[in-house]
C-alpha cells in the first residue's frame, strides 16, 4: 500500500535564477532556506517545511543567451498547468490581490470555483500561478462535486476601486452556517 501525505515541493527550471528568486522572495514572500546551485538551486520555503520550491537555472546556454528560445508554459501543450498557493482567509485573498497589483503583477483571471475563489497570474518565466482561498471542510460541504462553472470574476485596474466580489463577505452566511455545523459535529465526535 502507498500512502502519500502531500506534495512536498516543486522544482522549477528557470531562464534566470536571480529574477525568479527575487520574484518568489520579494513578491510572493518565500524565504530562502538554502542556496546550492551545484546540487539543486535555490530552495525556498513558506516556513512549514525545508522547501516548497526549488528554483534551478536552466542549463542550456541558448536559453541563458536567448530566453525566448526556451519553450514557454502553454496550456495547449502537455505539461504543468499551474501551481496553486492557498491562503488561510478571504481577507488574505483580498490582500494578495492588492499586493500583486502593488508589485506590478497583473492578475489575468479571477474565478469563482464555488468552494474556492482564485486569482491567476504568471511568474517571470510565464508559469501560471494561482492563489486561492478554499472554504473549510470543502470535501464535506460538496460530497457530490461542486458544479463548478469557472465563473469569471471582474478585475480592477491598478488605482481603480477593488471589485465588489473582493469586498463582500464570503462565503455566504448560509455556507458559513453549514461550515460551523460541520465544525461542531467534528468537535462532538472527538469528545464522544
Ligand atoms: Fe487550480
């Protein structure tokens, strides 16, 4: 039997290690756990394990000299679609949106996935990244699926007021009540 616990880390082969290191550290808030270009690259952590991201310089000198020659991530090709980072609250998702805009990172799409709301943007190499808040107990709340239609949420330009959906109280009071009910049930089942 195999029992994996979680995805441990992702290795990204990048066109410019310094540029990517600055992006993941200065924009996304990763800390550098270790830099070891010989045996990997830049090991970056969110503080919960040694590293969640390993950033390595692409070895092809053509890529170094002419980054445009490197194949860029493209959803139409086979390969990694996106990397998604979770935040712990809806307020943190709103803060992330404001933070990305303040750092000149364009949020390309925002989607309502019923159990989660997501922001999509790109890293310096064009890898799509996602930041999302997922409601607690999503598995219990949607045991038969979510009927997710990828509902697009409107975006604001830098300097414009934030879109309404980012300012509203989410999840809805009905969903919050169901979340609290599940939390209570779980607590009671532990006590019993
Ligand atoms: Fe995703």
